[in-house]
């Protein structure tokens, strides 16, 4: 059953009317196919027009939709032969950041990403996708392994930010994030990062410092959440929609600013309405980028990454 967002209420009302008609017609001889088709077309058209003109705050809501596909969903629909690898060899296992060997269109890759979970139990287990130091150190270990075996690195970024708890700070959160970012930039193999939901602050950058950065159509990427920005600037989270607009958090804004390189289209109504189609579109885009990067050697890959990030913010 679809969970409708606040701005989708008109669509929800039409869909409810369709469901009522179907239920009322069960067992009756009355032909309501024409009316049903009309209402379904109207609902589909309204959904398409709504999603064609989303505000940055509405896109933020879509990026956070409870049914939006996360790491495990995308692995299931887009990758083959995933072999998870755990532990940072220092402290323990962090289930907010997952990774391991996988195949994409027959190509062996090292796959790393954030997992948020879908229900209360899994969200707690995965810490809502907020990585701890051991998670980022695990990512470093896997990136170094990919470099040794000559495997391209693919990352799926979906986090509101790294975990800010006291215990994470005690175990070196800031250094782990910095070291993970450094590991991305130093990779001797191709790296493609995709923002698939939320890309929040350093917790996202630590897995997204690649030579090619993609974003799903309704994902967001920012240095702080719109609510956090609003609380700082206006002393109230109620101004989050204004903050989202000012921060340019959407894929469309960020492509124009040169922060990302490519937007991956989502099914009409968002990736949560058709996770399999969204995952296949993502797989196609990543495969295209990896194929284009195949011809570059280690030194050239590092130079491309360095130039890419040094030119951000320049006119």
C-alpha cells in the first residue's frame, strides 16, 4: 500500500475513489470500466504534473519517503552475486555502512553504501543510515582492497549525516570521515558515487569523493539538513522549506552548479513507486560511467578527481 506525502493528497483522493468504485462493482453487472479508466488517467496525469514541478522541500520529503529503496533494495534489483564483507579490523561492525564484492552487468565491483532500514527494528539495527567511525574505517578497508584487486568502486550514498553521538566522537569520528574522503581521492581504480536518497554533510562526502557523482532525480545533497539550516538562521525548523530553496539541495540545482555530473531519472511518482525500475535505471547509468572510465590509468583517475573538486565553486 502506497504511503502518500502531504502534497500528494489530491492524487490520494483520486486513487481512493478508484478503489471505492472497484470495491462497489464487485459482484455487480454494471459496467464501470469507462469511468475507472477516466479516473485512472486523471490520477496518472495529476501525479506526473505534480512530480514535474516539485519544490526543493517536496523533493526532500520524497528523498526521505519511508518506502524509498535503500542499499539492500538496490543491491537486490540492480546487482548480482553480492558478497558482504564486515568489520573494520579495529573495533567492530557498523551496519549503517554496508559493502562487499558484487557484479554489475557482468563487471566485478566493490560496492559500498549506507543502509537506513525500513521498519523500526531494521532502522535501529542500521542506526538510520548514520555511520560510525568503524563504518567509515570499514569503507576505507574495502576501498584499499578494491585498489589491490583492480576493482572499480561503486558507492550508494543515503544518509542524513554521520552519527553525532559521544561514543562516535570518542572513537575518532572526524578523523574516520577525513580518512575515508582521502581514501576515495587516492584510489587507483575508477570510482562512481550515486546519491540515492539523502546526501548529508561529511557523512555523505566520505563515500562520494569520486570522479563521477550521480544523483537520483528526487534525491537531495547538502552540507546540513534544511531543518538544521533553518534552526541556525531563523531559530525555527518551521522555515525548513525556505532553507531547502536557498540551499539548492536538489539534483537539478546541483547539476547546474557542477557539484554532480548526471541525474538518473526515477519512475513517475518517485523511486518508491517502482523500486525495480529505479534500480535498473541506476545500474544502466553506473555501467555507462564505468565504461567511460575504463581507459583511464591510476594517475589520470587521481588527476581527474583532484581537478573536479578543486574547480567546485569557481566561476
